[in-house]
């Protein structure tokens, strides 16, 4: 009888533990989704502008270097 009660208690703890971790996994997914949206809206455009600026400088330098003759 004690063994049956212990097995049932173990199953109940495992069930509660699984539900707890599923909830935390869902919360983590929501946080990552919100971070992704914020990245797309705020950080990505700024990084795109920075990348365009670096590309422009590199292109100008390449053109000046190509026109340089000895």
C-alpha cells in the first residue's frame, strides 16, 4: 500500500513539475518573441543605416584607390 501511494505521489509531482516547466518554456518563448519584435522595429533600421554608411565609405575609398596611379 505504501508503495502504491509513493508511486502515485511521484506521478503527481512529475505532472506538476512538467506543467510548471511548460509554463516557463511558454514564458521564455513570449519574451524571445517580444525581443525579436523590438529588434526588428528599433535596432535593425539603425544597424542598416550604419551598414550603409560603412559601405558608402568603403566604395569611395575603393574608387579613390582604383583611380590612384603611380
